[in-house]
């Protein structure tokens, strides 16, 4: 483990062991968070637990503040898995879109005025938009500041719809269809005409003050893609706007935004205009980076993949996905061969945060790990354990 000396001690974090021995292998958390990073693997490969191990390291070592969009909420599976919030109660807060959540510090409410057309376009397939809907939405939103209230609440009750469509200079059938498709948003109980509290502002204040935030989707919203994409996009755009206005003096914390199902936000179709695409390309200078978690890397825009500094690759089966994760890497043939031998809970880590590609058995998210995360740091050197 001579290369271990290359990683500064305060940044070194134990992530696993070589496939054939028990020595400890480390990643440089500082370097990991300085650039966008990606964790890729098929469903069931162990991505969620590996991600939580990395997140715990970033929080414990005070490397960066995290915003985690936790689609699947596996945190308390049968009550045995300690959540990040229970490991670091002072430095992690839970925000949830569902009021049925028992462990949330704050419930999220989103006001109509927080929603932009791009948030709706992102979920247009789930809302089953017709071909003209997107164009109609663009026209209506330009002509009416209160476009969402109008389309959701007012237009369905209008007597003379033809008159309204003429006023807006849009096709009547297209306007009818758009209003009808958008009605699905009324099932989102957290979406209000006016919000009693600015929960998104509260998320931003926590991040600025070094407190990590987990945005949970529990209750009726667990695994609900419409809610996950819609809410993640709205919150992240506010953060983008806020942080890109900060000067280097005022932005003290590095923020890492962790997003699952990343290909939805970062596909060729959306990434150019989408806020996640802009963060991937532009936000490093504002100390904001992405931690992308995905099972279909081939669906992510190649330009975004080229911005990923460190890749943590677990089991992948599809040839296109395998080619995508190694895009721009050197010694690709050798790496592909290593990847083909990986089993569940094993990973190939390569890129900016490790001195050389590491095939590893990922350490367990077990009682020993939890105890280590809860421990107060002593002055004892990590090197004492290694040499």
C-alpha cells in the first residue's frame, strides 16, 4: 500500500479491500468531491450502500456538505440500517415531501411560483404530453405569469375556452390537452398555490451553514418518478441560482449534490437546458459538484460523462453501458476485463480520487462501520493502522 502515502491523511477514507487480500484501500475524499463523480451499476449490485459509505465519509471528515435526493429511502430497511441523520444528528437534516414521514425535520412545500416550464417538460413523458403540448406550454408561460395556476385551476372552469385560446394565440385543442395532462400534478399534495413556508430556502440555508440535507420521498411518493424528477429539478435550480450568485468569499462550503436515476436529468435530450447539465459543466468554480448514481450510464450525455473525475463502477451487463463508463479512460481493455469479473458488492474505482484503478470488495455498511462513523476523532494517526 505504498500509494496510500500519496493521499493526505485527513482526506484518506477506507472504502474496501483488494479482491484477493485483506489490506485496506483508500480513496481521497477531497479529490472525489472537487469534481463530478459517478457511481454506476445494475440494480442489486450494491450501489445504495456504497453511496452511503462515501456520503458518511464526506460528512464525518467535514470534506463537503451534501444534498442527497433519496428516491428509494432505503435508510431504515427493517429498522436495522442507521440513516445518515442518525449517524450525524447535528450535521444532517431530513426534508420530506410526505407528511406521513416520522423522521423528517421539515416537510417540503412547493408553491406554484417555484415551478418553471423546464420542470414540467422534464416529466412530460410521465404526464403523457401530446406532441404540441410543450410548444403550447412555452407560449402560455410567456404570456401569463400565473401560467400554472391558470392551467391547473382556472382554465378547466372557463366557459368560453375558444375565446381564451384566441387571446393566448394557441390552438384550442392543444390548450385543452395541455391543461388535461397537467391535472396529474394536482395529486402532489405538497404543491400549493401559495406556500406557508419557504422550505427550499431552508434547504439552501442549511447547505450554506455546512449542514447536509437528505430530501426523502416517503409514503405515497416512495419510488414515484414524477415526484422525484419534478421536486429534484425545482430544488436544484433554486440552489444553482443562489450559489452561482455567491462570490468566492461568501461561498465557504463545497456542496455535493447526489442524484439517483441521473440519466433522466442528464440525457442528450435534456442536459443542454437542464439545471443538472449546467451544474455538471459550470458549477465547479462555485464549489458545487454532482455525485451521479445510475444503472444506465449509456443514456447519459457523453459530454456530461466526460466531466466525471472519479468513477465507481459496480456490476454492469449491457455493452453500451460498459463502453460509456470507460469513455475517455486509458487502458480500457484491461479495465473492461476486470469489470467483467466483478460480483455483487465489488467495484472498480478509477480516476481523479485514486492513484491507480482499484478493483475492490466494498467494505460493509455494518455495525463496525457505524461505530467508526460515530466515534469522535482522536489524535492517533491513521498511518499507525497501516504501517
